[in-house]
C-alpha cells in the first residue's frame, strides 16, 4: 500500500466504495488521515462500516465542515452529463476534489528514495484502444529483462494498493480518461498516448472534452519522455505541442502503417516489421509477424509504443524482442482460446466500440464474426470498410436484428445468444477460418461486463 502524504491529522472524504474507493480510504488511513466514506449504495456503505471505516452522509448540509478534500472514484461523473450532488456540494464548500491517481502522484516518492542507487520511475499509458495491452506488454518486457516492475491503475491493482517502490523499480500505470480528467497531480516520468477514437462522449460532453481529458496527462505534468501515436490528428497535435524542434528526442513518435521520417526519434510498424529510427538512421528492428500474442496492425501499434517506452529506460532491442516473443496476451483482448481442426477461436470481448472492433477485423483474413450487444453512439458505419474480411457475422444481444441490418455487404445471422452464435460459427467454419468475438458494442444488455461476456465465449468454445 502507498500511504497518502499531506493529509496527516486531517479529515478526508471518499465518495464511491468500489475497489478504488476502499483502497483510497485505506491508504489515507495509512498516512494518518481520517477518512470518512460514502456511497449511494446501502450495501457498499454497510460493507465499509464492517471494515471499520466511518460512514458519513455526504449529501446532508454541512457534511463538508472540517473536510480537507474529497476523493472521488472514477465511475462517478464530476462534470458531464451532470456532477454528482456530493461533488457539487464539495465545490460549494470550497473543498478540493481529487482522485486516487492524484493522491498516488503526490505520495509515491518518499525520503527513502535518497538511499536508492536508481530512483523508481513511473510510465503512464492512456488512449482509446490498446492501452491495456500496451501497459501489460511494457510490464512484461521489464520483468523479462530483470527490471522490477508493478502494473496498476485501470488494469491489475489500484494505484494506492501497490507496494512502496524498490530501488530501480518501474511502475506501469494504465490510465483511463475518467482518471486523468480529475487528478490534481499527473507527473509520470514517461507518458504514452496510443490513439484516439470516440468513446465515453456522454461523460466528457463530446469528443473535444474526451480529448482534453486524455491530453491532461501530457499538459499537466510535463513528462521527461512522451511516446505519442501519430496516426490521428490529435496525436500529431500533442507531439507538436511537446516538441521543441525536429531533433527533440524527448518526443518519440509512433505509427502503425506509415514510415516516419525526420531527424527525431520514431518507432513504426509496416507490413509486420517494427523499425526504430533516430536522427534519420535505423537503429533497431523486430519482425512482429510471428508473435502470437500480438496479432494484427492494432497490436503492432501497441508493440511500437511499448518498445519505445522501454527504450527510454535503456533496454536494448534484442532484450525487448525476446520478451515480446513470450508475451501471452491479455484475457479478452485478441486472446487465442482454442484451435480445433484448423479453426482458431479468438476472444476480443474488450472490443466494445466500433474502432476497436474494426482493428480486430483487420487482424485476420477470413473471419466468422460474433458481434452485437448494447450499441454505442454513432452507428456501425465505421465497420463497413472491413467486412470483406468477414465470411459471415453471427449477431448476439438485445438489439441483434437492428445490428445485423446495419452490416450491409456481409451475410449476417441473428443468433441472439452466445451459445447459438458459437455453435453456428463452429459448424460453418473451415480450416484457416478464425471464429472471432469482437462485439463492437457494450455488454450490459446480457452480461455484467465485457469480462463475463468473454468468459461465456470461452465456455461455449471449450465446453468448460
């Protein structure tokens, strides 16, 4: 646990008592603060009280008297579509509002670091798609090369729940827009931007607000190094904002599909080959095509970002390549779960929006595509250019019929449930086909989360 610094002897309120909120309350207590907690759920409040936390009704008048700060869990809206009433009350009482990420960055460094030979470092990864894979891949590469590392944030453990840093350790954080938007302190040593596509627009008041939330990781803290995916306009904008000129190697530009030229530092992938250039010369390369845990151009972009981040820490290309070869992939993200009679079954349940599903469709040549669920704003037009990779779509979910109607140019069968979709796809598949779950939709019409949906797919495929 990371004891929170700066609030010793003070009362700090915590709103939201899921994993993040409970960890924040415990870390505040470990730093000699007095946490008072609240959640809209009676069950969550009772559980917190049973753990020994003081529950205070933060919705009542004068609830913020004597409170030094309010710490908010990431799932609670603080601006759009409307601020939670407790957050609005904190504003009215002039109580600073923060989150666990802000607490982490103000508390991670300690006086014990003065005794270390090598100061610990933090790599923070954000973006719309691929940030989980990129963060996990960086962590995997570090561990495989003998560098102590912890993985936390929007993946793995909560940031305040990790262990205090060891000499030379690298903490890798995956940060969502919900986390970067509110944190009052954002000071990573290396910040990584994978890409940007529309998502969570209701929470951020539109695409501009979503971009602004992500951009804070680079604008607020001024990382020593920035790894920026430049395949979208927003990434090119950030790279330009951070760079002082053509040869500024504090900014590493990353691309999947285009060769990056110039005197700066760049890492790009084309036709399955990763190349690193510095000052106009190639200094490293990796053949990504045979790495089973990183299939497709979207994963090659993740590989470039992870490679670049690890290079900033002094790791060599050969050590990075060897680690990539052993990367197993993440559950529910291009996860190969079985191979039967020449047919590969891939679980990409995390492809919850059109852009991530489109990337999954580009990764394979002949696909039996299981898709559908709770559609997000914008429709499915972004998928249409990639349907030539789809032999047939098998549509699940409450909106299956409407979903199928939008897939013009591809044969689509309304299946409704995962059991039916997997059975039909398996029966139709021939050697060389890939049965791919890449829903392009949220899971909440049939499942609690995308993990449950992916687990159901695995059950149907393996019979487990």
